[in-house]
């Protein structure tokens, strides 16, 4: 009899363990999961993400619907969805310029609140810990809850014409002086311009182009956001020096239409062989090396953005995080977690990389495929990523970005002088941060 | 008497639901907008927190660089585009009313741009004006001129947007003016013809004076619509370079939606509604004067 009792207990425990094991297995096909709805932007890396989603559907049998929008349109749809009683989207693909708004507004559900057993794979790059959030202290550190899954650690890299460098015997620029010298050496308008800068005003256009210069000069927007110190640094000597250099580069070796160049125009100039350099997001790389879209296939090379001698490179994170909407049914939230569980595996990340995505897993970033010519972006990416800076950690960041977009674009368009432009932007940001109650000042 | 009262009651009873429906659809959103303009709206715990701002949003309007640039450019844009459209449309309508052969064909061709969706207008003209591979740039190259970046240069961008608007909206003015011209009494022209009036005299002393009310209404209508221009700027220039093509609707879009400043965006919206209403009142008063009676 006791044997029989033990046998029943063992059998029950065994069944439970098996069930738990099966549920916890990555890629487990949960037949009853509802169709997952994801709102996403149509950026250059979208094709890679679409492929990985297709692969997820194929492997698991789960269904995913993608709502694809322009950059700004995606934000508007996300706002509209999270602010209604019942959300339209289960997963929000949030850019670095607006994820804080979603965290602080209480629109995202912590992944670990949906499924306490969920663990972020230790190989996942946490994008300056911005995937964590503590709603009580309003901070983003690893001590907070896991609020999102990184999907693309997008940073800008220096694109340069490797073939022309070889012809001229130029060396890869590590400093701003070297970049200027090389850009001037290759500047032969109207056949080719030394550099194409993204100077147009947009949701996050010219400001994002300017950050690597600002950080590379040792400057910044705020002193220490993690510590709650929002002293505005933009107007200090380093900020002015960065602006002066950016304009010098524009005047002496830049594409003259920079004031109306957004990302598409910069990439067009690069892909048509009209630009010898550009600082552009790594996510755009597949277009540059695609024979159906580019005239410079196999001619472009990549390097970390230059900086002042002795200072590290300073790319700004323009990364993407996937958050779960709070106002969707629980089974949809669980479906989102199931997707994340699959997405963060090394296999999925390697597939994602091969499909044209930018991986967030160390296993993919350090994979031997990085030695292949096609994946020559991985080495400079791995070099630059540890130095990447997240520009904003507060929900009013779109207002600061708007100030920068207008101010920088006016400088490039010649409506205002560089020094006056920087000072005006600094004053406006200072006023805004004061009004919003942040600890601020002029640094 | 009793029958008249019953009729009146019936009229009220049947019209009231429609009137209430109209109020709900038309007036309440505006009232909501006005209310919102006195608040700052922030989101906490997935709920909107309306914080009283008094007149602060209105007080901040004059200091907003995008508002001042937007207002100035909008006025310039609306005036330039409407004046050009009215002149072109009037002569096209006058000419079309006089031709005998192929009139339907001309009319159909002339109104075609009006049927093109705004997004397609943006795509057509963005390609057409592209300095690298656009048709216009290539034509300039054929005659030995350098291509001009019409939309990328601060000096030409607003002019280019005006031209696109003229292409898109002249047919609208043309249609209204053509209907007006064709509705003019023929006996006046017959009398003038008997008196030996020449075509230009008919145009100057008969057609133009009699068409003046129609011209004014069309111009006012077009001005109000031109004042709200958004899609052409959004698609062609994004308000740039700098603030060269920033218009007021685009400012509202940026402040309200991109930056999510609902209170401030509402205050600008209310101010613009007030301005448009003011223009309408002035235009109607002018029309009344032209017709010799109070508006």
C-alpha cells in the first residue's frame, strides 16, 4: 500500500514537473495562445524583425500580427492604444526617445509581473539598463523590474568608403581631426561629398546625428540623469566645440543639402556613391550592402564614431525595446512573454542576425559569422556598444528632442549662428526642466 | 391657430434630435478643446491627470518660436496661393465658358488635380522637384542650368509649396467660378453686344462686377482652407529647412501630437479657430458691403 501511495505521489509530481518543463521550454508551442499584436515602425531593420517573427510562427505555430507604421506614426498609435480602456496592441516596440513616457505613464506591464518565472538571458545586452524600471523610485537600473525586452541595440557607426580609402592610402579616423581631413580629401562635389549629415528636422533626426559629436567631444545634454541631476551641459565649452566642429565639417566637406537630409536622404547619398562618409545607424547597413538597393556594395566599411584624442567614442543609443501593454487581456500578455522567451534565445538571435537584424544577444554578436565579409559590421559594433549612451531617461524627452531638432536644424539651415543656436537651445531646455520640476541648472 | 401650434410643436419635436446630434458632434469637441487649453495634462498610472494651468498655455503662445514662424508663413502661404489660384482660375473659367468645342474635355482635364489624394500629390511633387533625379532638375540641366533644390533651400521652399498648392487647388476655384460665370444673366451680355461692347469691355464692366460676390466667397473659402494647410507641408518639407515652411497646423501637430503637449496644443488650436472665425466675420461683412446690405 505505501508503495502504491508513493507511486501516486511520484506520478503526480512527475506529471507536474513534466508540465512545468514543457511550459518553460523555449519555443514551446502553446496551442491556445491568442494572436499576438505588435505595433512597430518601418525602419531599415524592419525586414530582419519580420523574418524573425515569421520564424517564430513557423517554429511554434503561434500567430503574430504586425502593425507597421512610419516612425512618428508608430508613437501616435502606441499612445492612442495605451490610453484607451482596452489596448489594441499587446507588444509596443518603443524607441529610446519615448520608452520612458510609457514606463512613467504606467502603460507597460513588467514582464516578470506577467510571468514571475521569466528570467532575462544573461547574454542579452540591457541597453544601459533601460529595460529595467522601478515605478516607485522612477529609476532605470538593474535593481528594477524587467519592463521590456531589448529588440535592437541600435547605435550609429561611421560609414566610410573603404575602396576610396585604399586608393588614397587613408587610415580609418579615430579622431575628429582625422575625420575632417579624410572627408576633405574625398570631397569632390558634385560627384562625391565628404560626408552626408542628417540635418533635417524630424521626430529624432538632426539631434540623433549630433549626439556622437557632442559625446565624442566629452559633452552631454545633462550631467547625471541616473542620479537625478539634470544640470544642462549642452551650452558648456564642450557643447559649443561640438557644434562648431559639426558646422565646420558641414561647410568644408559636407553635402550642401544637409538641412533637408533625413535618414532616407543620407542613406540614398551613401548608397548612390554620393557620400564618402556618414554617421548612420547600424540598422541601415543591410540596405548599403544590398545589390538591389546600393551602388556601393562591398565598398563601404564601418568604424566606431570618432572622438577627441583620449576620449572614448560616444554613439547614442537609438535602441528599441519591446514592452507589454498594461491594458490588454492576461492571455495576450502571456503570449507576449512566450514570444520574448523564444526571442531571447541564442538560436533566435543568430537567425535574427542572418536575416538582417541587429541582435541583442552576446552569442550572436560574438558569433564566428562576424568574420564573414557580410557581417563586417559586427566588430565595430561590438567595439562601440559598450560606450553607447542613452540620451534620455525621463518622460518629457520628446519636448527636449523637439527643442534640439528645431535649434540644430536652424543652425544648419543658416537661420541662426552656431553659438547663438546652442545658447538658445540650452535656455529652452533649462526653462523646460525647471517648469517640470527637475533638479537642474546650467553646467 | 391650434393647427399652427401643433405644426410648430411637430417641427420642434422632429428637429430637436438632429439639433442635439449636431451639437454633440460639432460643439462638444470644441468645448472640450477649450477646456483642455486651461490645463496641463500628464499621464500617471495609465490615467490622465488634468492639472490646472489657468492662462499659462495662452501666455506661452507668443514665446513659441514655432507659433510665430508658423503664423507668419501661414499668412504668406495662404495669401500667395489664394491670389494666384483666383487669378488663374478666373481666367480659365472665363475661357472655358467661351469655348464651343471640347468644353467637357477641357473641364475634365482642368479638374483632375483636385481628384488626386494629398498623399499622392506629395509623392508626385517630391519626385518632380528632387534636385538629383527629378524631372524639373533634369530639364534645367538640359538648358545648362544647375538643378535647384526647391524644397531644401530656405529661399525657395515656401514658394515651391505654394506652387504645389496652386496646382492642387486651382481646379476647385475654377469649378466654383465657372458655375458662377455660367449662371450670369445672358440678356446683359446681349444688351452690351447691341451697344457694341468689345470682349475686354464685357469682361471688365460686366463679368467682373457681377462675379464679385462669387469671387469673394470662393476666395474666402479657399483662404480658410489654405490657412489650415498641413498635408503638403508634412509630406514635402516637414516645416523645414529651419522654419522656412513651418505653418500653423504643423506647429499644432508637433506640439499636440509629437510632443504630447495636449494643453498647449489646445491653446494654439483655440487661438487659430478664433483667428479663422474673425477672418470669416470680416469677409462676410465685406461681402455685405459689396452687395449693399449689412452682413
